[in-house]
């Protein structure tokens, strides 16, 4: 399981926003930069994350795919949509 301390090694930048911390993290797997917002009281907390989703339905789906499903991943911080009017 990856803890926030390991995420800090992948940290691009961190900002204090009053009682909150805005932390930009970089994922090696997806090569994406994500934004994590958390209270300053949890800034240095070592909260472990589960690596894979588990459950009866999820396990059956994972077996059908032949791989475990990740519990979390860094999604792109910026998403762009193009719209064309006809």
C-alpha cells in the first residue's frame, strides 16, 4: 500500500491554504498530475491506502478480466472538451 509519505516523493508542489493543504502529486503509472486537498491536521499523517478493490462482485469482475482492479489512481488534473456547433 502506498502511503502519503511515498506520495510526497512524487510531489510536484504543495500549498497551504488556510486550514487546507493543496498537494499536487505525479503518478508514474498514468504520467498524470493530480490534486489532493486535505486538512492541515492530516498533512503529515501516515494513512495507508488499499491497493486493490475487493468484494464479491468486484472479485468476479477482476477474475473475468484476469487482473486486480486498482483502488485508486491519479486522474488528469486538466480535462479538455472540444465542442463544435453545426
